[in-house]
């Protein structure tokens, strides 16, 4: 009796097994050893289990019927890896599913595995596929999930099962994880003292004093912040940080409070010592850095490759060439990240302007007259 979906009968399988054995033997020669997969397939087909006849009450759907055949037989469209010879056996008044399980796919001998007890044989057959599925490897389980999804789509519409397109969610290709061995203390120290940046990255540190500081951007964590709302912990570069930095600088530029971006501005006494030049210069710094960061964000959104120095050059052009070099904007960006407070340093010119000025600095003649008057009556002056 030929079963559905191209499964061979017991008689046809027996003839196929005898023919295969005869083909592997020659006159006066020893019998060749068949491959493991071939032996398992022939043995599975020879000991195929036939499901019981069902009434209309226990009738299965097309998908469930196909999965039932696949659970007990070795079809051409589905290949089990670690299990074979699945069948339903009886133990007293109840039934259970038993099969052979192999630790490896190439193992010739397997161990018997039995499922839980079921009240009826139909209930045991309905759970045979899930029991066999639970004993397979993770890789095979992914293939079985894809096979069931393809089977469902196949019965929903006409056509060949090989032409059915599976949604992306079923195609899970997870590459094997490579084992990363930790470096020994001696090798980690050697990598850290090297001048090669790749070796420093493997050691996760750089102990060589001649190595330049790493040129990295940062990403803030949203948890710990200081009084000004600036993140205390900074991570490696990311588009999220660029957006945060743009909002951070834009807030001071919009309120015209860029003098608060200078170091020491938290103290009101120091804040009052800032000269007008300090306020103008830090505003220029904030505008140029914010423009360069905005250019970088736009290029990343459009998936356009751009270097940071090119962003600085565009920032200089968009601010009417107030400064001459784009490298200056890059230095300002690095200066902003030198401290955890995310503030600029105060310029030397601003410090000189904040010092007390002589009232006679603009009029030298008045200074000479006062000096001559003081020399004439120097004894009476205190």
C-alpha cells in the first residue's frame, strides 16, 4: 500500500534494501560499509509506522496530517538529524511515543527515548511530532519551524511547496559564535605598551606614554547627570550622542547664555568677572561646533560618507568665515570634551581684559600732570 506524499511501503523498502546490499557486493569481495545516513534512512523506511484509522470526530487538517506522516516516516522533503524509528507503543491501558535518539548526527547507534503516557493512541500520535521536535538540535528546530510555515502557506494556496516564499522572520541564520580567549597578563601588558592601535584595542588600554590620545566621539548615558544635566558617564560614539550634543549647545545659544559654557561659570563671582570678549568668543565656539555636528547628523541620516574635518569646513562657511581654519573648530570640539563638565576653557585675552585698568590708560597727558603734582607734594601725600 502506497501512502500519501511519496512514502515508500514496507514491501518496496525491503526490495530497495536488498537491491542496495547486492549492489555493494561483488563476486569474491567483502561487503562495503554503507554510510550512516543511508543505513538510518533505510532502517527508518523499513520500520515505518502506520497511523490508525480515524473517525470524522478525530479528523486532522491537511497540515496536521502531513506533520503526522513526517513524525513517523522519513520523507524526501524533511530530514531528521538526531532521531529515527519513531512509533507509538502500548503499555497496559495507555500509550506512549518511543524513538531512537543519537548524540551526534553521524552516530550509528542510538538510545531509546520515550514520551509521557497518553490515554488513547490518537492522542499519542497527535503529540509525536512535538516530542520528536523537542529532541532535535537548535539548528534543526529552526529548519522545522521554517518547514511548518512553508507547509501552512502551501496548503493555503495551490502550487509547489518549493516555490513558497517564507516571511523573513522564519529565516534565522545565526553564525556560530567564536570563542574569545582572554589575554594573559603578560601579553596584555605587551599589547598595552605597543604603538599599534589595533593591539591597544585588544588589550583595551594604552600604557605607552608616546601614544597619541584616542580620537573618539562619545555617547552619554541617561542615568547619572550633574547639576547642569550633563551626563557624567560617556561611552563610545553614536548618532544618539550627536543629537544630544546638538540639543545641548542649541539650548544655550537660543537663550543667549553661552557664557555658562565656560569653566567656572557655576560660581557667580567668577561669572561676573567674564569680559565681553569671553561671552562673544564662547558664543562663536558654540555656534561653530553645533553647526559642524548638525552637518554630521544630516550626512549620517542620508548615508553619505563624510569626514569630521569636512564638517568643520562647512561650519566655517555657514558662519560667514569668521575664523580662517577648520582645524580650529575641531580643536574646540576636543576642548569641549577635555572635562566632564562639557565646558570650554577661558581664553587668555579674556583674562587680560578682566583685570583692573588704570583710569589714565587712554590719556597719557593727564597721567603726566598727576605724576608731576604728586612729586611736588610727596611729603604730605599718604
